[in-house]
């Protein structure tokens, strides 16, 4: 009886060891793909013409007027401007 219990424990232990083993997983790649010069030049073309676009009702974004994008949020009694750009001249162009 005692040997049967030992045999069952041994079989169960082997089953647990094989069931709990994880498959080798491929390590995640953290390498970034670098943009090509052509892709960067094409992306830059999007900013050649400064534009003000309505994102949703009451929210507008000005792109291409300065180093950053300026955002206008219309309120009931006042407006909020997020990032008024790097200079008075650039902000005046957006206005």
C-alpha cells in the first residue's frame, strides 16, 4: 500500500512538473524602426500650409504656425488657449 502511494505521488509529481513548464517565449524586441529620409520629408509637407481645423464642436487646433500646435477651447463665457506658441508674432498669425 505504501509503495502504491509513493508511486502515485511520483507520477503526480512528474505530471505537475511537465504541466507547469512554460514554453520558451521569444523576448520582445525593443528596437525602433527608423524613419527614412523620404518618410520624414513627406511628413514635413503636412506643415507647409498653416491651418486651423475644427476637431469637434467648440475645439479648434492651429497647426503649422509655430513650434507647437495651439488649441482653442470655446467656453460659454470665455475661451481657453492651450499653448499660445513661442512668440507674440506666431500667436498673432494664429489669431
